[in-house]
């Protein structure tokens, strides 16, 4: 069976889904047990820990954005609760699609 999610770098505070995970599903990433709060599609991010507004989202060991709304372990991390530090938000909608 395909692993549900992976941490790409030891410094990351998110994991990337290797397959779609269902709301309520329990997944384990490097010993961290996550109760997934929403259905999250392949390639999208799950929080590995509590992240508060202003916290950096770390992927590939590098900051990729900032949290705008508190999330807990197992929550979907995307444009509805983070902002890119590199791409103006007006270029993307909440689903992550280009305008």
C-alpha cells in the first residue's frame, strides 16, 4: 500500500500526501500520528504540529509561506490558511488555481 504522506526534509513542519487521504483517517509520518481533519488530495500538505498565525511553513527544509489561521496536526495546509511569501495572493484562489 502507498504511504499516506511523507516529510521531505527533517526540518519540515508539514508532510506531503502521497495519495488522497480521507477526513477522519489516521496516518503516521515518522512516528507522528495524525488524525486527518479534511480530505486532502495527493500532493497537498498536512500539518505535523500546531502552527500559529505568522509561523513559517517549512517544506524541503525551507520556508515556503506563512500561516494565516491556526492549524493543528493533521490539518490541511493550503491557501485558505497560509500565504505564499513569494507569490502575490491575488494570483491564486483558495483552491490554489492560477487566476
